[in-house]
C-alpha cells in the first residue's frame, strides 16, 4: 500500500479564509484531488498544508453573464460540465473535451479549475518512488538532468490539460482571487492563453502562489470547434497529443497540446494550410513512451481530420 | 432453484461479498499491536552491496525493527531444483526494485519514511539486459554463486521423429522469426501478508497467494520452523493470473519480523512493487521452420525459443519445457524438434502468467499456419482442420488426448463469425483472423515428484444438515469455491448455496497443490466428488434403513431423499444426516486424487502430460486505420471445449477474461525496460485495457464430457487466452496484408510495417 504522507488539512468556509490558508508556506489547493493526491502519494510534491476548496459553494456552478457567454465556477465537476445544457449549446467542444478526461468516476471528482491548472506530465517524472529514485530524479523533481533532453537545461514535461486547447480557442479568461493588502479580496481577469504561455515544463501556468482560481469565463463566440485526443488507451489515459481546431470567417486556428511544455497555437488565414502550419510548429519530444516521431505524424493526421470535420 | 446445479446459472456463492466489498482481503485484516513493514529496494540493475547503513532508520521513534538479507539467508524458490532467491538481497542485487531491507514500524507511513533513511552503498556491475547480452560469453554472470556459472537457467532439447528428413521431403518449408514481449498480470489486489505469533508458540500467516501449500513449505524451511507450527491462510484474494504462485518477500519478512518482534506484522505491496515483484510473461524470441506437403499436411516443425527470464528462476525450469511441449496439439505432426532456453538477466523475474510458457509458441504456431496457408493458397481453417488430431489420440511427443472438441470449436466460430462468406470480402482495413489452441487441465506430475495426492478434500455433514467442504485450493475470484460447492451439491441433492467451503488454510484444510496450471477443477474437483460420493453413500444407507428399502431405490434431490418415482416416501437431507450420524458416529469423508498415469512413449518427460486437455478456437475481427496505425478489435468469437460447464456463467466469464487479457497483450501491454528500469510501473502507464476498450466477446461452450474430468469437466481459465493474439495478428494480415511478428500491435508498429511495405513498393 502507498499511504498518504502526513500533512495538515484546511477546510476554509469562506473565500477570505481560503486565501489566508493558501498564504501559508507550502500550502496547496485541493480541488478534485484526482491529480494532486497521486502526486503526493508518489512523493512528486512535497507535503504542505492542503487547502480543500470543497466547502466553497461560490466556486461551483455554471451561469450566463450578460454578454451571453458562460461563467463556470472553478470547482464545477467535469461530469456536471459534460451534462450541462448551457455548456452543450454554447460550448459543445468544451463539454466534449471534458468528457475525454480519465473515467466517469474520476470526472465526478475532477473539476474544471483543476483541469485548467493541471500540472505538466512526463513519463520520466510521473513515476512512483523506486523507479524515480533509480533514475536519480529529474529537472522537475529531485534531480539535475532532464531525461528527455539530457544535454539541455530545460524541463520538457508536457502540458496535458484536456480542456485547455478548446478553452484557448474559445478565448476563455480566468477569474482569479488574490488576497488584498488591506481591503480583503481582489479579483483579476487574465486570458487563459497568457497564463499557460508561461508554462515551462516545471510549472503548467503562471498563476501566482496564494492566488485562487475562482471561475473560467467563456465569451460568446460563433467559431465552430472540433477537438481530438490521441491516447494509447481509449479511457483512463492522458493524451499524447491534443488537438483543437476552430473555423473562423478569416481562416483557421488550432491549438496543439501534450506535445511540449505549453500548448501551441497556430493560425492559418484563408488560403493557407493549417495542416502545414501545425506540422512545422509542433515538434513533440520524448516525454511519452509513445515515440515522438509517431506523435508528430499524428499532428498532421489529426489536424487534417479536424479540418475535414469542420469543412463537412 | 431445484434439480442438479450442474450446468445451471445460479448466483456465485461468494459473489455478493466481493461485489459489496464485504470480502476480507489481507489489507482489511487488523490485529491488536499490528506493526507495518516497508521495503528498501535496489536502485541498481546489477551491483554488489558494499554497505547497508540502517542506523538512522533504526533510531527513529516508532521504528520497531530493521531486517537485512543476512538475517534470513536461506534460499527459496517455488521449484525445488532452482532455489536461487533470498527474502532480501544478500551480497548482490540483480534487478532494480529488488528488496534489500525491510523496516517495521508502528504505522505504514512511518515505516516508509524510515525506509527512505536507509543508506545503501553499491558497487555497480554491468547489467545483463536482454537475450543477446545473456548469451554473450563476455557478459557478467547474474548468478555467479551457482555451481556452474552461466546465464542459462535451463536448456532443453527434445526431438520426435526425423525432422531434417521430413523437412527435406516437404513440398514447402515456411520459416519465420517471432518476438513475443513480456507482460505482467496486474491483479487488482496487491500482494500482502500478515503474520502473527500464536499463543502456543507457532505462527499464523495470512497471505494473498495462489498456493498456500508451497508458501507453507518454503516459509517453514527458510525460517527453520517445523511445518506443523506454521499455519498459512489465504483470505479473499483479488486475482493472481499466475503472479501469486511464488513465495514472496512479503511472506518471508512478515513471518520473520513477527517472530522476532513478538507481534503481528503486515506488509502490503504498493502498486509499483507489484510491478517489480512481477513473475510475468517471459519475453521470448522464437524461430520456426515448418515443412508441409502440397496438400497441407504438416510434415515437420523445427522450433527454437529463447526466453528472457529476469533475475531469478521462479518457475523458469518448467517454463523452458512449456515453450515446446504443447506445440503438437491439436495437430498431427510428421516430426517435431524443439530447443528452448530460459536465461537470467537483470530485470524483475518472469514466471507463470496465464497460459504459462504456451502463449508465446502458440502465437508463433498459429501465425505460422496462416503463413503456410497463404503459400499453399489454402483457407487457413481448412489447413488446420486437415491436421487435427481427434479424441483418444496422442501427440507426436506422447501427450495423451482424451476428449477433444477442437473441430466443433472451430466450426462454431467459423459459423458465428461468418468466416466463409465474409473473409476476404470485407472493406479495406477490415479483416478476420483465426487461431486454434489447446491447454492442460493440471500437470500430471507435481513439482515435488512424489507419489502423494495432488489434492485432498474433506466433506463434513453436521447434524443440522450443514455441509462443509474443506479444500486447500485457492479461490482468487475465478470460482473454484463455486466449482466445489456445485459438485458436492450435485452428489448430495442440494444447491451450491447450501454448501459452505472452507479453503486454503493449512491447519484446517487438507493439502492441495494450489491454483495454477489450470488444475483445480480436475484435481480438487475429482477429490471433492469422491468425498461427496462417500458421504452420499452414508446418508443413502441410513435413509434406506429408515425407509425399509434399498439405497439403490433412492434418489437425492431438492434437499430430500425419496424413493424413486414416489416423492412422498422419503426423509429430508437433514434427517438422513442425523440417521447416518446415529449409525456411524459421524458423517463425513476425505478423499484424495492423483490423476491416473497414462501410457506414453515418452515417459521420461514429466512436464506437459495432463489428465485432459481443453481446446479453443477463436476468430477476431479487426479494423485498421492505415493513417494512424490504430488497430481496433471489433469483435471476438470464441468457442471453448471445457469438457462440461459445471457453472456456465463462470466458465463464460473465464473465457471472456482470457480473451480480454489476450487483447491487452495483442494491442497494448508490454513490460519495457530502459537500462533495466521498468518504464511503466503503474496502472496509468501500463496499458491494461478497460471494459471501454474490450469489444463484444461471443462465447460458445463445447461440451465433450471428458472421461477423467469431474462430471466431464476440463479447464477453462487459461486455454482460451492462447489463440487471441495470433487471431488478431492474422486478422490484421487479412485487413491490410501485413504480417506483424512482434506484439503488441501498436500504432507505431503498424505504421512502420506499412511504411516498410510502401518502400518495398
């Protein structure tokens, strides 16, 4: 058996209390726990106070702001998102990408906020303790070498959040709560794209420590979006390549992920080839046991198929 | 329910407990003052142990004891001629993950933290990785302590008939090389053991095992205990598939530390440790030459198999024989020769996994037959059919076949899959593939080479009518309790729900060699039947005296004993049991079963002979995406000759489970090592298919009423897996015209093969 390491657990009843708890040294937010708990058990994360967000009802649920888009509480379970009528109508690709996460039981626990902020992944890093110790760790945890690119100095762990490529094409923004200096809570809005652009392998996003993601805001968009997930197993598996493609009046856009530390956005104005643009922009590396060559080849196949689905 | 339970679809007697979570596994067992153990494991594939510093761990408050290899240095191993393992590594480590130190503390979290404080200093040695390295005479020796140091555990050669002459006289000779990968069992429950000192000075060991008898013998021997002082109990077990056949460090260390500390010690492996304990499928490189006549008669097979066995022997001696001995079944061969080697390397030890040693050669054989059919321009089914052996026959290597339903099995799947009308007429990318196989129902000769019973079973009847069956066999979820209850209920005119089964407790249950080699229905079933028949005679005689009639005039059914043809004249089973007790003093019987030794031309061979063989045929339909290389299995039709289906739902479940496991090996599963390090030591990374990826599996049961099997029954839990991978390989060839000789058939491999064909033009 692998026991959970001992650590303090906080269950704040208010946003203020949550922000105060998150300000403790080493504190970590616990949403669905479907990624954080295994990482803690495997020793990938150092144990610090766990701040459960479960008592914060304000972070849960889907609403329709005046602009006609969607505001989705960060603690909304993925299964609720998948079956929500407003999401199905206004952002069907989001519902569908959420439905590819893990398994039905995990989607009941996992939240949209948790998925958006999902840590990067690498087959050399996401290992239990004996195997990781035999490698001597890696740049992301307890080590000095990246086993994907041993001569380099950067971490290549892959951005793997299933919903992010679709949310980026939807122009989603993140509503983030910060602890104010004196006057309580401060709320900011940041484009998701700029937050994940700061992903560098070691981290998956640029959310400041102590900040709390409260909602994902999806503006009203007319673009049609198709997403595709390539994985070794049809369920209970992370993608080895995630592709989302949107058709606009002026051309095509794609976001490709699970190929490197940050999702890659590719735009192709009318008259140019999105497939060729994606093919030259996306170069997967050996973060997965599935070979990078095959994954690169799948960039072409999957973007082509997504384009065909939207053209039809 | 009324009437005989044999062939009926009643509920599984332990089904509710398992589904509701009420069943108690080792990890559920708790005793007062119970301590917890954790292991320090090797981070090197091959190294001498220079120094082990446990002082920091020992000094931590709450740490109760620390054990190293030198504390329990006696070697153990399932097969007496190949004991090469110690509870913890002594002097040298031979694979990444080998246990070196066991730390016992008041709780598990502390034990693990203390284990992390142990400092091991290694003198690294070059690691022997892969078959070529093991065969290279300049490589280091994994077991340099052995008397004849070499990296070969066993080298077997057998020849029957003049292979060279037959090949020379053949119209066609087909030759190919096959590489079958390693894979692991992935039981849902991790291995665990709880040992507790008994008040009388003995020791009780609860363990997640497939065979309490072997654990009993080896733990007593290694600990230097009198076997009579040790009691080994198997609680509920969450599957094994062969992965829980060996004794393990959990059992040896829990037992040793419980005795040392005088308190209960429980050790349950983590999921990663289950992957490292392994004993899974041997990666095997094979070469096959097959000579045939123009008409498709098989004149000769020449076969070689080199198996990468990992760091310890496990059942590897037996594996080397299994790689060759089933090749001639169910086919008539003019001549046959095989050579097999089981090698030592520096990766976790391989051992018995469902279809032990027979899966790899069956993949080669059934793929090879399709190759031959292509050369001969024959239908693969016709080629097989013309070479089938029948019932009451003997293979070229002297294995006696009793019942044989292979032809009926093949007809069933050909017809169910629409083989004759659909094969070759499906759209591009779709294809059908066929494979046929045979497997043993237990080994005729036990591994200890004695002339004792393979299985002893007791049936006891109390004066309240309670019937209890005592058997040392191990139910791992596969339904052996149900099998015993069904047979005994049938003989006593009861239902399985009327029978309680006490199983796998060396103090309470008579010896059974355990749940492996598909032996339990054959061995324990026959013993149970004999014991039940003795009890049946006891109650019948008593009832006959009471009713003033002859026992032969009586019938047992629906909980009553009555005169044939007149249900109103009779007594209840409970009353009959009381009458029998009054007459005899006690009601009950114990019987042992040892399969009848059969005449064979090749008596010297002790591995391969079985009382009866099961037969399977299956057709897989696949869809191949030529852009991505993704293979999707659309459906599998499988027919299995199980002799007789004592409980059809359970037999079908076993057949479906075999096919599902086979599909995992066909498409996803492979134990890959990089520099000796397991690449996918988790259920997320190691791709066992889920129900989502498992296609419809249509099962047909063929009943041939075997003369030796209990009420005609043969095995059903392993044989149906043998043909799944070659059926998929043959279907891929039918779909896109490429042959894949190295499973799993991943998208990358499919595309590589398509690219190679494209280049060839």
